[in-house]
């Protein structure tokens, strides 16, 4: 379990006021993004107050606020044909041939060219010899280019960057046509010179511009996290400072000369018990440098085996089979260096996780049901499809897991909403024999709101009840889970149906009254109708709350992790069982498929669901013993009064014993290492530092890995 909550701050270079050049546009991630009632971004406020904002008067052509596409960031995306934002009065923002721009974003499947931003214009007859203005584009062949014209079209390829990945770049041009350029693919600055003058036309700059032709526009799909425009060129030193600032703000985008290229096996949720692990790097490895650690079940216990090195590839050969169902973690270290002396880049990823197969396989079957149901408000006959992932073997009744997707409550059309497969559904079906319903509900794009969404979730639940015999569902064993925007909906539904035995929440809002973060503010989805309390699961707990596990990153800037810790506290104080797993350094949407912690999250989820189905206490640590010899362990008194001594008795044939006490927020409140030989198998812990509540006592040593729940009373 991730037990440390780490706080750190990054020094961010202030843009305005640092240089003599004047910053005229700063569209900043997660700042000033305004939606209309249909969920369309019609205004992105310029953080430089004296200049105009990015606006769109036509709701149908506005952007979308994207909560999860870039972890920890809130972007503005453009997926509707013709969608764009126009920078007010930007035609006169900066001087001819002297400006600087800094851009962070992503380009999707564009076909030929995606126009990131600009005011590039040709005449109504598509005569490229008379073009004017400028634009930055990303072509399908990977070219990131600067295009301009006076009076004829000019094209400069700045670099090649992959499509469908986030990137950042900077471009600064002086009055003599000299430019400096950088992007996230290299630390090197590139210089060059344009051929001729740019001649800025008077049109405003447009974000998501492909080209302008006789007053009509054609656009392709982009996402924007940040855009800065400065009136004037930067010196090389100033430019390098901006490169450092973007590298610090977006470290996961920075490419390194020495990095991981491939990790095998590819399928990290089906590691065979006898499999070896292999990692290939972009450079050959120095044999004397620091090799990765291989850990079992988040325990700190290293696997018994060895790394074999051949040039740029390391293979870990395990001396004994992996435990069935275990989590195997490879932890990289920046002390691993190449033969050229380059340290391994672990800023974007420092570990890889694998889940060992359980030894059983129920098979997987996926069924799309369209429509699951129709509703008549606000659109007549609006379709709500459903995606069903089932175990093939259904000889006995199977538990049901209902997944409520996130996505900022955006998406959908007037005629249909979108169903979403759970990222965990296939694993649950094959390994646990659990069915997953990926449901749809009316979001902003389909004129939905919080109340209508709850109606749609109820429709999905009732569909499952009605189809119990068809699919052999066991509707007495129902789990709800939700991610981000889906969590407040799923958590509320979990309190409404007494057949729900478990809830799994990923970085969610459970209290719309207090400290809900940037995502839950305002009433853009009707989350305060009829009241914030009525739509907050923390105020709507049933008499016997379902067992709950909440997972959250402590660097989540969209929804504070305290939403999870406080919700768990409320459940535990109300007689229920809840645990919170806090992931240090993780931001929003860390739980999704392909993310660093995906397998870790799935491991926690599977162990939690298994405990609930077996009627076990979920408030004990979810750590397997990894074939260690279990020790006789006694903890008394338990419960213990505040300030009293806690006696722990265990086998005395240990040299050292690691002791941790962890609260239900996942924070370590006591940590020490004892020389057990002098303790004669008995230690005393003073509970003075422990307030009334529930804690996990964890003991680990050479032949022991034990946990016990302890309760401190006033």
C-alpha cells in the first residue's frame, strides 16, 4: 500500500514582469476556463488582465474542458468540427517580426495538418502566393512547422514530434528574422533564420486554426494545456529559462537520452509464475551502476533472483516462482547509468508493476447493448447504451460490478450518451468471475445534469435486475466504482441500493459543500440541485454503509485527496469499513490503463473485492505474505485507551523488526526499527501519539510480514 504522503513545491518562473518584453497572453492550465450551460468552453480567461481573452460566441463551436486526458491538468480540447477560440484584439498584440510563443498541447488524428494557432490567411481563390499572417502546425508526418507569408507562403520545419502525444515547444523571433526554438524532445536549443518578413494581417489569432480562406475556416482537433505569447524576442539565456520552467511544470513530457525503451512481458496483468522480467534501454548500461529493485506485494521484501545484463537489456531471473496473484514491482533508480555516464531519467516513470496470474481463468466475453434504455427528457427517445464484460464461465451466479465513467461530465449528443468500458472489467471477469457493466449517463453534451445522471444510473441498475436470469447475475453482491466525475455519482448510488456490498472510488468528490477543488466548484452540472448536501455521499450514508476503498493521488490539483480521506473517516465513524490508499506524487487520472500505477490500483481493487466477497475485514493491510513464515503475533489490549501501552508479542528468533503504524488516511504515524534480540519477543508501544481512531500495525522482518488492525479509544 502506498503509505507516504509527500508534499513538494516547484519554483515556477513568473512570466509577467521578469523580462523587458511584455507578456500579452497567458492561457493557463486549469485557470479561467468558463463553460456555458451546454458544457461548451466559450471563454478561456487571459491571466494577463489588461489584454483580451480567448472567446467563442457560438456554443456549438466552443471547446471542451478535459479533466483526465493529461494527468493533473485541465485542458481545453477541440473535437467538434470547426471548433475554435479567438483571441480578442490579438491582431495588434505584438510587433511585426518580433515575438515569442510557448505552447503545450496535443494533436489527435489529423489526416494531414492540424493548425495549433495563428491567423494565416490566403485569398478566396485559395491563392497561396498572396497569403499573409502566421500559423504553427503539426502535420501527420510528425512535422512541427512554422508557416508564414509576405506575399508568398513560407514553410519552416522546426522538428518532428509524434502525433497523439502531448508536447511543448517555444519559438522566439527577432526583428532580423533570427529565431530560437526548443521542444520537449531534446535539451538542445535550435536556431535559424526565416526568409523574408512575416507581415501580420489584422485578423485575430485563432486557437485550433487550420487555415482561413475567404472568411471561412477549416479546423482539426487539438488539445491545449497552456499558451503564452510575448511581444518581443528573448535572449538565449531568457529562452533557456522558459525551457526550464516548462520542463519543471511538465516533467513527464521531457525526453531523455537515457530512458526505458521496452518492458517485457507486455501484458502486465497476466505475468506467469515462471516468467522472467526484461527491460531494454536507449543506451548500453554501466554494469557497475545501481540496478533496479524487484519487490513483492508492496511489502519492501525483495524477490530472490538476479539481473543479467547484455548491453542495453537487463533480464531479471527469479529463483522461485512468483506467488499467484502477487504484485511484482520493478523500482528504477537514477543511480542506474549508461556506459556514457548518463543517469537514467525517472522523472516521468520510476516503477513498473506486474500482476501474477491467479491460476484460474473464467474467460472474457464483451457485449455491447444499444440501447439499454431510452429516456424522454430532455430529448425524446434519448439512448443510453451499455457495455457488458462477462466471464465466459457462468455456471454459478456471478457478482456484478457497475462502472460509472469520468470525463468531467462532458460528452454525449442530443440522441445518445456514451457507454464506457471499465479499465478493470476484463481482469475482473477472467480472474474473479465478476461481471462489469460499463454504463452511460447524460452528460453536459446531451443536456444532462446530476439529477438526470442519477436517474440513468438507476436505469442501468434496474436493467441488471431485469436481466438477472439471462446472465446469471447475483444481485445480492453488487459493487459500484467510479473515476473522477463518475465517483460522486457512483458513491451516491452505492448508498441507495442495499444490495451494494462494496464501493471503489478513484480521485472523486464526495462532499460538494467543503473543499471540493476546482472540478466541483460552481453548479455547472446541477450538482447543487436540489442541494449540495443531497448530492454528496458523505451526507447520505445509509445505516449500513458498503465496504469502501478510496484511491487518490496526493498531487491531484483537480480534486483534493482530502475528499477521500475525510469520506473514509466518516464511513468508519458511522460503523462502516473504509480504507484510503494515498499515492505519493500522483495526479488526476493516475488509475487509468497505461498509467504507472494502473496495476498497483488493480491489485488493491482485486484484494479489496476478494475480502468483501469472503466477508473479511477490509481495514487490514492488503499485503500477501509472499511465502514468508507466519509468526504468532498478539496485540493487547485491543482496543486500547489513549495514552496506554500497547503490548506486542511475537516470535523472538528475529534480529531486527520494522514497525509501522498507519492511520486510515494512509499516513505513517509511527515508524521504527528495533533490535529484537534484546526485546525477547515483546515490545511496548505508547499510544500517546495516537488519537482515537483505527490504525494498521505492520511488522516486517526476515521471516515475518504481519499486520493487525488496532483501535484507540478515548
